[in-house]
């Protein structure tokens, strides 16, 4: 266990963000690579690298992300305003250039931050992204599957808008329906298995973290019917049945889709329903309860990745102890004690009990520098 102590601010969180980036190839907080870079680099250009080395028994993996920033000069008539710089991103594993699909999963990291409360109270897209990252770390081909599916949805939406404007007929839609069903059914099956496994791991962990008072449930609700509330209680057991149901739904939703110019059937509309004592958690849980649910999901994610890959992931807990009482902090520390590598950030070492702190490496984060603390 390594404990990083520092003042309130972004220093500790930036450290944890970098740790997570070497696992998923992108920031968990920023929507674009440009937002990650310092103002001076964006304005004047330069090179930025995020790198990490992970060891598992005799296996050593070095993952690195390189950003080359090329500023652009103001265009005539722009009043001196510079256009956005050009950012080139390159991924490498052990020095060999890799695609994002090949990079993700080379190093496994499970990270918890204060933002994870959005897993409970946020939009369905937050939970879908969480699930996609979870599966991608344990099943690398899944990322390519998601990328292909995204392109299919974009192309199909473009065609639906053209149909709404009367520029094309319905014949071309059949090809994209087939592609949507083929890619979508495969994603739904993988997500259903993942949510089932995640639920089995999360429920007992949450029960322990809540002191045995609250029961967590997680249910996968795929969008395979025009209306989410009309979906089946059970996903069809066979791929062919699932594909047939999706095709029927696409036919029923055709008029609606053309009117909206958007695809309403498929895993890009999926939802993961979280419940606390059989009530919907997003609507009824307190902030403290939501934080405990999110932590239980992250700990379950670690167990899921270990079972799928045979490797224990790095566990990164960013200021996880700050809003917990003493009893719950102890439960959290006991829960993570079995991991080979745990990184914890805190504003105060006193939040970590002596019995855990004695066996931990202590680091101080200040003004962008990380130094070891003796004692």
C-alpha cells in the first residue's frame, strides 16, 4: 500500500488520473486530449508524456502515452486569435506502438474518485462508459466492437436524416439494420454477462461496507424494444433470438426513428439499474450511500478483472476516505488490504489507521513534486 498525502487541490487527483490513463489510454475526467495539457504547451507547443511500469511476477509492462502539440498561427482577419493546436497522440506498450484497442488491458487499474458518485446519480451514459471500460480491461477485443458499433450508429443516423428529408428510400436501411443487429447483439450479450458477474461481486462487498444494513442490486436493461419499459425480464438465451427481437423492434420503430433522425434501438441506449434495498438508488440514496455504492462497484470491478485476466489490478483510491466516518474508513481499508498494490491519496495521514499506515509507503505531493516520507 502507498499513501500519498497532500493539500486540497488537483495535485493528488492529477497523479491518480495519470495512473488511470496508462490503463485506459485516456483521461477519466476530460473529454478531449487537449484539455489534459498545460496552457503553456497548448500555446507554444511541445511534448508531454504519461508513462508507467507495472510488474506481475516475472512480467514487466511499460505503458506510455505521448502527446506532440503543434501550435497554429493566427489566420488573416482573425484578430490575432489562434486556432486550436494540432495534438498528435501515440500509444506504446514496451516501446512498440499500439492502437487503443491493443493498449487497453496491458496494465489493469481500478480507480475510485469523488466523481464516481455519478455512477449512481448520473446519466445512463456514465454507467455505460463504466461498463465498457470494465469489459475492455478484461476483454481487449470488446473495445474494437464498441468502436465498430459507434460507426454503424453514426452512419445509420445519417441515413435516417436523409430519409426524413426525402433524399433516399428505405432500401439502404436494411444493410445498416443488419450491421446494427450483428454488432449490437454481441455487445448486449457481453454486457449482460458482465453485469451479472459484477452484481455477484458488488452485493457482498456493499453489505460489508454498509455494516450489513443495506443490500445493493444491479440489473442490466438493454434497449431491445422501442420503449425501455416494455423490455423483456430476461434477455433471449440465444444470439439468433436476440437478433430477431432487435430486427422486429427496428421495424416497429421505423417511423419514429425517421422522424427523430436517430437510432432508438441498441446498446447505445442501454441502462444499468442500481437498487438499494429494492429502491432505485439514483432517486433515493443519500450522498453517503451513493459514495458507498460506487466504492463497492469499484472493488467488485477489481475482482471481476482478476477473475477474467488472472492478474490483480492496481487499486487507486483518490481521496476515498474523506467523507467516511471512522468505522466505514476501517471497513474500506480492510476491503483493499488483499490487493497487491493499493494507491491511496488523502489530505491527512490521520485518516489512515496506524495498523495500515505502518505497512505502507508514505509519499508527499506538493507543488507537482512527489517525495518519500520516512517513518
